[in-house]
C-alpha cells in the first residue's frame, strides 16, 4: 500500500489515549508454500487472529481464526464482501490485510508473499474520508504517483483518466472542502486505484452516503472492478449492498469476528438498479438474512 494511504490518526503503541496491539509470538517461516504446478492464491488469509491490548493491559479480542483464499482470476474482477455487525472486527481484518496491524496469530499472504508491512500491492479506502485538504482533487489523486517519481506529464495523463472514470473531471482543480461526501469518497477511491494495487481494501466506503448517491457509487465500483480486474475486499453491514456487489460474501459473527458462512452469489447477467427488486436478488438477500438471524449461529 502506498505510504499516502496511511491515515494520520492511526493509533500508535504508547500514544496517550490510544491502544497498542498485542503482536503475539514473533513469526518464523511462512507456512504457505505454493504448489510448484500452480500459482499461489492472489490473497491468502490463514488463521488470522488479532487481539488489541490497551495500556492498562485490557485485552479486546477482535478477530479469531479467520481463513480464506481469493484465487487469481486474471480475466475478471473479484469482489469479496465481509458482512457483519458493528464492532465485530471487520475493519480489523482489513487493517491486518493492509499490513497496518500485525496479526496476533496467523498470517496474510499476497501472491504467496508474507505481508509484514504496508505495500503498493494493497490499497485501502478507509471508513472515514482521508483526502488531503490542502491539495486539490488532482493533486490528491497524483500524490502516490509523485512519490513513486512518475513524471508530471505521465501523472497528468493517468489522473485525467481516473478522474473521468469516477466522474470528477470537472472538479480536478477544486479542494476537498468544496465537494460533497460522495465526491470526497470518489477522490479517496481514485487516489487508491491510481496506484493500481493488486488488492483493494474498502472499509464501508459508502456508509455515510444517501441511498441515491450510494447506488451510483456501487455501480461505479462494479464498472471499475470489471475494467481493472481488481480484487476488492469490501466491508459493509448492508445486506443489499453485499448482494449487489459481492461475488463471494463472508458472514461474520459478533466480536471476535469469525467466518460463520460463505455465500457464493450467482453470476447475475446484469447488475443494475432494477436487479435489486428482482426475485433472484431478493432470494439471496433472504438467504443472508436467514443466516444472520438464525439464533443458533450468532
Ligand atoms: N485501536 C484499537 N484499540 C483497541 N480496541 C480496538 C481498536 N480498534 C478496534 N478495537 C476494538 O476491536 C473491536 C473490533 O473493531 P473494528 O473496528 O474492527 O469493528 P468493525 O466491525 O469494523 O466495526 P464498525 O462496523 O462499527 O466499523 C471493537 O470492539 C473495537 O472496540
Ligand atoms: Mg469498521
């Protein structure tokens, strides 16, 4: 993940009022060894557990033994959705994949390589808007490229293209304060995608948007993922959003987050607003609601 994506407010161990992370036992060898005959999964999360510990020693177990693979599908984008109640540990899973939190147990591998830190192969769109207020929309989008030493003319070409695809071409020279919530979030999405990460981590990116803007953003995300063949891990607690966007949905438990169910969403021929009221869409929504509210499962 690019350095620019680190939120300025990320708690650091020992900072007043913030929480340190219990790192657990230092890890030795990578336990996943790719099969000689086949490519490793694009993303492997293996027995991931995260426990936070505050300065008084109080422990909060946020994630327990979460494992899943996302296979490399070069010709199609893949959206994996995590659906779970507030506070269950969704953001924690994403932060561990981003390399922002060391796992207490388990490991994360991208293309078979152990994640130990943030890296350019992963990009995260945070739950809160994280544009730089002192930079214009275009400067925000180009920031990561500039850090990589990409030439000005090339940066301009790339940012023109991405700003057009997120519908912000006319706002390139404006500052984030002049934008609506949905537009700010599009800047954050563009800033992340411009670095072309292998894995895009999106933490409830549309949570604060009104329904109409949210639908528009969901459609935009589907278009982008198809066009860019990205693997996207998408966190939400909205069942309809999960079915609309997801190829695979993992239903999480209450904290500590564990995977309770995997739901493979049928390949709907067209994903548009009309789909949301179609019987086949409603059927998957119902399946999820039944799983979520099944008393013995939570
Ligand atoms: N830095 C931290 N220090 C201590 N505890 C934390 C920290 N971050 C999260 N937690 C705790 O870990 C648990 C999981 O938090 P997390 O943010 O992952 O949940 P979430 O599923 O993303 O919630 P939401 O849907 O509200 O965003 C919560 O109980 C939270 O209080
Ligand atoms: Mg969260």
